[in-house]
């Protein structure tokens, strides 16, 4: 089966995600707009290491960040930044408050980040009710979900996973840079997805190797979820389900991945919502921030540092950064990452190799603002090297000394 590839001149679309409890995107996109650092300016925060139940291990200084709001003047009152490229120069995100109002966009900065992001461009599938861009790779590719695609698309899904390629030159796309030959939408519709309201496949992560992760819904009414990984070639699409050990049935979702194909996600474990991390045919499971009622990993970089958010006992939402997700719990290092302008609500959506993070926060008026956080501490990887840590260097768990379970390689199937 050849991938569902539409080479069109994309018109404005609107991103939305029917289930995105964890990754709401908001950034109204209207052609090319003027730039957009909010009037709040930048602010710095020294984040705290979350107290761990286990003691007796050394804790390095926490990472610190300078936060810059990213608000598009035509973006309405809900802005979320979902990902940033490895050069820290292009971001993607969404505006809107639901599947019928989501609109995807990209923006760039000429560097340094203090100059702000500008030249916002919409990326919406023609005539769909919404488009939710959740991930990006190398600046020219975004991935996410298209909601209620038009009948002319021939897609049998209420929500369909997608990769959008916006390379090219010319004025064929909203007067921007996308030429007619490279404005392409490659769709992922898992053949195991459910029917009726459960006809849903969502893409949440993307790598440069034509790999995506996400989840599909099952059944016809209850719509349980199953995490998957997929890749595409000119000859077809190939899918594999993640089999997360110990996870309750029909509760897994993949939420992000890095360039090596390592993935993070969420699941219920005996009724408790927590995270999981997949690398090299091993699953590190039941990843939970100390004293949290629920933990949602959202992204992972090449150095196996995981970001996301957790809910505390007072139902406040905090961003986090986790070092050593494959180590025993006593060697895991959890750090709270809250935007200083937030009112008990911060979500961290992505981290790149430079330790630049993205996400969004809610202010005292309940308005959502996107942000980009630049790492400012001495342990930042300012060089942005893509070379991974060697296994066994530092406190990473190896040879059974971790919370990871070998579970065999995922089994690829062409569907």
C-alpha cells in the first residue's frame, strides 16, 4: 500500500486534537504575520529538584532556563509551542481550543532567541475542521493530526495522523516559501484503528528517519488506545505496536520520540497514570514524578533526557525534566520546570540537544501562552552535539541494574 500522499497547495486549516489532555496546542496562524515576543519579555527561573523518596545519591545542580513567551498577535487567547528544531531557530505549534478550532503554524527566529520568533505561517489541511501539529524535524517537516478530513481526501478516519513537508520555493502556499512540488501531506491511518467515533489515528512524534510514533483508538464505542510506531517509504507504510510491560490493556499512547527512534509515552499501570520510555528493545515503565498523582512524558532528546508535565496533590500542573529515565529510581533525577509567569499551570512539550525547551503556561487570567526556554546553567550542552552518551557512562542503568525490561524488538508489519 502506498502512503496516502497529497501533493496540494495547502489552504488554511485548523489543528485540533480530540483527546489531547496532555498536549494542547494553540497558535492561531494566519499567513505571514509580524513577529511575536509577548510584551512580558523574557524571565529567568532557577528550578528545583523534586524531592525524591530515595536518598543517598548526589544531585547535580539543576538546569536553569530563561523563558521567552511566544505569542502571535493574531493567535487568539490560546497559544502553545509544541516543538523546536535542533538549531533552535524554528518552532511549531497550534492555536485554538478544540478539534474544530485548532490551527497549526511554524515560526522562525534569526537568532539569538532574544530577537523573538516571526514570520508565522499556517499549515492546515484544506477543508479539514482542524490540524494539530505536535512535532517537527529539521524545520521543514511537521507531524500531527488532521481532524475531520474532507470526503474528497478518501481517508477513512475522524482524526488522521500526518507528516507535512513544506520545503520548496515559490508563492504557491499562502504567499510563502512552499512550492507546488513539495507541499505534501503524508497520512498515517493505522488499519487496526476502530470504527465510528473510534476511527482515530494520531501522530505525536517524528524523527528525521521517516519514523513516527502515536496511537490509534480501538473498538467502536469505548475507544481504548494503543501506542504504535510507523515508517513510510515509496512502496508503503509499516506499523508496529508498542507492547508496554505491565500496562493496563487499551491504555497506551506514544507521545514523543528522538532522532534515534527512542520513544516516550503514557499508560495506566494498575489504574495509575504514568509514563514509559522505550529504547533498544527495552521498556522502562511506570515512570512517575515523586509525589505526583499523574505523570505525562512528552519528549526526549538524544541525551535521554525526558520532559513533560505532572499533576501534584493539589491538582496543579508542573513541567518537569527527568535525567536518567533508564536508571533505578534512586538514580533518577527529577526537576520541576515552571515558567515564572505561570499560575499553577506549566507544560513542557519538547527538548532538543541544546537543552532548549518548549511548552506553554496559563496566566492568572486563564490565558495560555507558548514559551521557548533557553538553558542558561553551566551544565547546558551549548554545542548541540548529536553524539549520544555511551551506555554505562554516568548513572544510566545497564545490565539489569535499571527499571527497564527487555521485551524484544517491535514487529514491523506492512498494512
